[in-house]
């Protein structure tokens, strides 16, 4: 985003919409050792179960989701947090009619996320 300080509105305005996933995604900053990712899943969207080689710490901003991390499953809402160690499967089911917004911190930075956003941005333009 070109700044060290940014509002939630600025991040949301810069987000790309991935129609197939019903998710808006922005990467406000990528540092040497971590990366900040903002995601907003529309009702009916899916935070698919997945795993990756990066550690992920996340904070739920709004909405409700049934979250799975490894063998643990919990319903979470605003202010709740989770941690997905490297290579541990995680994902969730969006609950209710309100979008789910959360902020992730990846360590180390996950180049594949930016590549995934760019690939889906190109698909959406076709």
C-alpha cells in the first residue's frame, strides 16, 4: 500500500474480489519476516480447509465462523483469535448473513498469497 499506517477503509478499498471464493483480499504490507493479510468473506463464501508452510496468527474483526485448526473446532466471532502452525490444516464455515472479516499475520511472508490474488484478479477480468 506504500504506507506504514493505514485505515481499515483504505485496506478494504484496495482489496481484490475473488468471485469463486466470495472473498475480498488485501496484502497491506510484506516485511522481511512477516506479512499482514486482510480478508473479507461474503456470506455463503468458504474459507476452504488448507495448510501451508507458514505460521499464521489471525484475529476475527466481524462476523461468525465455525473454525477448524487441526483437530480443534470452535465457533468464533469478533475479537477471537487463532494460530495455525506450519503444515496444520485449517479453514472454516461462514455462519449467518454478515461478512466475516479477519486479519492474518504470516511468518515468514507467504509469496504464494500475492501470486494467488494476482492469478484470481486476472481470471476475474476475463
